[in-house]
């Protein structure tokens, strides 16, 4: 453990790669020898231009995005996209299919309904407290888009593969698994992610939109709620979330140059999640809450035999340098969020701790 840092399993804001934090620390006083903090330079400067353009170029390379996609950095978080998506992509009486797989999907649906948009919930896993990803969904081939949440941060489920949507572009909230695995980007009309889980700090939301969708945005939207406003200005219609964009640049550089790309990141994530699920499945003490075929590689949710033991587990873990293991307040239990920045050392320490705790309390 460096600089008295704990092993951080927070759901979001969440652990960042240590080399990224170290580079940010140096840049906080003097960025690239310019004599100013990276927080003190103009967003209209060449320095910031280089930062944002490099971040965009790296995201495009990592995901294999062509010129038919635009990468944006917005404020308002992933939650702002819940209302902007129907506003921008459902003109007139156009309709969309939504899949409800948990808290965040439910919020996205609500924001479309508030606007009176004629959307349809094509499938839901609410009947079993969102413990699974629905299968064999019949989508409306005439829908403008299919909205789904690729990874359900709170419920601990994830789409292992994206469903057949009858050719309709998918719009996906990837806040908690963006850049954790390779994607067939051509299936998607838009991808969005609040940065604070997998790629940076809070305050910046990455949006990747297909240009033909951007071209069809109806006139008359408020300027700040229209994706075209930001697409036309390289995300700099107004002051962008500069420090967040800088962090994303460094995280994507780390993904490319240290990890080696998304195939390699995926392998690391699978290996680490595998160790944790094996620890859970190999005991009668811990119980995973998500169906096995729907398990998330990013948020591992589990219960202990009693709520009292769960509280002791969380407190004892923290005493041992393992933080953030409390489940979301809406579901209780325990959750280990093991995003891209999780190290093998952190995972080994967690699994060892869990075995010891079971031995002492089981
Ligand atoms: C955290 C989270 C959100 C909320 O993001 P904000 O940036 O806080 O609005 C939305 N969707 C998912 C899947 C999340 O994990």
C-alpha cells in the first residue's frame, strides 16, 4: 500500500489507477512546464486543446470508433442524459423501447415518461428484484432506439452480450462498465457514462453518439440540452469540465500504454471477478445475489448469513484496509466494486480477508 492508501472498493466515485493520480498530482502545480496548474489554464489554450483532442483520439482508438461517431464531454452526469436522450432522439410521436434492469434504468424510463414520450418497457427484471438480465426480448423494429443499462451498479448484474434489437440502434448507459471490455460499437447509436466509476472523477459525463442520430435532432430544444450544441464545438460551447477531461485523458493513456487495450483490460477484469465469485461460491457463508448467468464483472453483490454479520464484516474489512464494501443503501448487503483500476493485490487481499472472516465467524 502506497502513501497509506487503502484498497478501495467504492461504487462511485471509485478507485483510480495510482499512476494517473500521481501524474495529476504533479500537474496540479505545474502542468507540462507551463508554470500553471492544469486547473488554472484556459480551456481555449493550446494546452487544453491538446488534452481534449488526445482524450477523444484515445477513446476512439480503444473502442475502434470511426468518423461516424462523435465523442463529447458533458456536465450534468449520466442522470442528465436520462432526460436529454428522449428530448433529442424522440421527435414527434417517435417511440423507443426501454429495458428495465434496475435503479438506473428505472430513472431513465421515468425521465422519458415525464416528457410524455410514447416509450415502451420491452422487458423488466423487477419481478425478482432485478437479480437477472431478461432474455428473448421482442423489440419493436420501428423504435427509434432501444435503451438499456449495460451494467447495473446497484444490483450487480451486467449484459454479458447485447440483445438482438431487430436492427434498432442501442443507446446504453455504460456508467459502470465503460472501457472495461471491447464492444461492437456498430450496434450502438449512443453510449454514455458518468466518469466517476471507471474513467475519472465525477463532474464529467462521456457521450459517444453516432452522427446520423445527431443530424436528426429536432429544432427548438434549449441550447444546453441539445447534443448538437456540444458536437459543433468539440465539447467547448461553454467551459467544459476541464479537470475531469484531463483525468480521462490520463486514464485512457493508462489503458492504452500500461494495460494494452480493452482485450487485455477485459482479461484482467474477468480474472479478478472470477477470483471473487469463486470465493463466494466456494463457501456456505457468502451468497451472491445476482443470477450466475447475469453476474457483473464490475459490481459483485453478496450477502452474509445475517445483517449483523454484514455490519461486522464491513467494519472489520475497513480495519484491515479494505474500504467501500457496503451495499447500496436501497438494497443492503455487501458490494465490492472492482472496476478497471482494481489491482491484483487488492483482489487477493479481499479474497484472503473474506476467507479469514468466514473462518472466524462462520
Ligand atoms: C452512477 C450511475 C449513474 C448516475 O450517474 P451520475 O453521473 O451521478 O448522474 C447512472 N447510471 C449508472 C449505471 C450508474 O452506475
